[in-house]
C-alpha cells in the first residue's frame, strides 16, 4: 500500500498519483480517454458547485464534503493527465507565472 503524506508537495503528489494509477491498473487509458475522464470530473465539480449555491432547487444544497471530493477528483485526473505527457506541473506553473508577471493586466 502506498503511503500518502499530507505534507506532500505538488511534485510529490504527482509522483504519488503516477504510482497509484499503475498499482490500481488504471494506466491503460490513452490521452484522449484521460482528458474525457478529466472533463467528466470537471462537470461533476460544476454540478456540485451549482448544488452548493442552491442553483438546483430540486436538489437543495450540498455540503462542503461533496465539493471537496469533486475538487480532489479533478486534481487527481489533472495530475494523471500531466503525468501522461511527462509534464512537471510545479515547473510548468512557475514557468507560466514568470510569463504572467511580465504581462500587463487590465
């Protein structure tokens, strides 16, 4: 069983997801399948936010626990998708932030 620490960095989480995906046999998906699964999770997050905000009166409000679960699912699939393309998300984030810091924002 893989050990997960709440003190993991993004890079360590990405490595953990890579190991979990392999261990659980979820590493058979190609990039399109992974992206579609990721997109489904984003949709579930959108629905959870709508419920949480009371925008679906027939369903009432959902608690933060459901939101947390959907955010976690989106993050896990994002990490898995980045792993598929061998993208270090920490490095990519800071590289993009360097570009953004030089932009003029309206």
